[in-house]
């Protein structure tokens, strides 16, 4: 179930993970980041954080 707490956890985790993943997926020293791959990995990381820290109704 999607609760406000889980949405907030996902948004915060995604906001922190996206720049980190963009830096990791750069092509070379001056290359552009692969934004699709960075966004997918950031979303996966945010989902894991949300599952473990988001409080839902039980």
C-alpha cells in the first residue's frame, strides 16, 4: 500500500541517489552521464530504502 510516508521516503532517497548514480555512470573523465541508467539505478536504490524505512499501515 502506498502511504504518504513511503512516498516521502522514496522522494528523499531518489533525490540523494540520482546525483550519485549520475557521477558513477559518466563516460570518461569529461563525458555526459547516462541519465536513463542512472535514473533506473537510483529508482532501485530508492525503492529498497522505501521498503525498509517507510512506515505503512499493518
